[in-house]
């Protein structure tokens, strides 16, 4: 069911849905990196690769939640962007 809603969202909002999903992915990934790093002391290159791998795995587990968040946030962000880009209606005409 989420895949159908995601396809509908992409058809309606285009790239905005993808951008929001990628932003959420990056924020969650970096959040897991910070959370894991504060719990473990990593000094080697292999340790850093392990850190990013563990963070990626944790981020992958949260994918259904990120999809739901994308479905919820995209229409809200689209509406906010429309209001922000809309010129003020003050009755003054240029000429």
C-alpha cells in the first residue's frame, strides 16, 4: 500500500518528494553515526567504515518510517512553498 501512495505522491509533487526522502535519509544516517560514535570509541579506518556500515544498517531498518514521514511531510512542505513563492496580493499593479 505504501508503494502505491509513494507513486501517487511522486506523480503529484514530483522531485519534492524525492528531495524530502533524501533529506530524511541523510539526517537519520548522520544521526545514527553520531549516536553510535558517542557510544563507541573508533580510531582506525576499519572502525570508521564499521561505524558507517552500522549506521547505514540502522538507517535501512528505519526505511518504512522514513517513507511514512515522506508521505506525511511532502504535501505540507509543498503547500508551504506555494505560500512562500506566491507574490503578495496588495492590489498594486505594475506598469
